[in-house]
C-alpha cells in the first residue's frame, strides 16, 4: 500500500498534468518548498499535516489542502483508510465519491526481506498524479476537512517484484475525466486504470541512499507480507 510519498519543489511537468496553469504550478511549488522536503505521511490525531490535492468543484482546477485518511465520529478512522482498492470502487453499484488528484514526485515502499525503502518515480522529478477519492470530515473540535484516500491497483508487471500494489496514476489526458465535478459511474475506475498504464510504464525504482543494493526478485507486499489494503 502507499503509506508515504514526496513532492520535490523542482518537479518537472513534461506531460502537462497541470495544464500550464501558472497559478496552480506556483502554488504547488511554494507549498513543496515550505514543506522542506519532508516525506508526506498519513494525517492523524496528533500529526495534522495537510497535503496538497487538486480538485475541480465546477470552476476549474484548484489546489486544496486535504487530510490523508478518513475522519469518523470526530477522530481518525480505526480502519485503514489511506488507500482504497480500485477493484472495490469499480464493483460498486452507486456513483463514485468525489475525486481528486494527489501531486507527487515519488512514493515509497519497503522491500522485504531486506527492509530497505525504495522510491518509485519517473525520470527528471516528473510530476505524478495519484488518483484519490474524497469525502468531508470533521474533528472533535469541530474543524472541517476534506479527507482523501489514494486509489490503488495491481502493480505494473515491471514493478510487481517490489510490491504487488501501486497507485492509479492519472495522466494529463485523463485528468479532466477524473476531476469532472459531480457524480461519476464506477466504470470510470476501469477507464482510469487503463489510462494509468502509460504513466506506470515510465516508473523506475531506486533504493534510498544507504540501503543495500537490490539483488533480485523479492517477496511482494509491504512490511510483514502482502499489502494490507483494506476494503471499505
């Protein structure tokens, strides 16, 4: 599962995911620079980091700050909510939740049994758009937040030996479809996974500095075995 990722303020946008929106690009770079290169982790009861997400409520794309994971009854959900299985969304009968794109330049997974963290990224710090679903949330003190969960799919073949799951990556050509305001049918998920394949093919994996070099195929999954993506 995707439990941490990062956003380098020097990101390039060769695929024009941000559609050359100067204001949006500047705002995203400013946030990333102010974040001082920190790895982005799930938001929690004490760690109230709010991370950038791109949404469209009907007036064009805008940059919002979201709570990574869901809030339930005023507190972080007791079930795993930072990731959502694409298959579960695609099999639903009702409309999809509201959607967002999570900007990143890499995500991280721990390779077993070496317990070495690996970065999944495209060349040149290229901007990646991870598909997300959102819903409103409220903390016990009454503060309201947009909560988001990153949509996960089976890993591309060349990445599967590092982890069996990966984010659905939204390319520039599919961003408008994904962000279209209003309700969408579950069929959008299959279309998103199909469109994700071209972006996934650009992803390369490197071990974090100081880690042992990769020595070949390894068991799939995160710490302790297969990725524990929870269905909800």
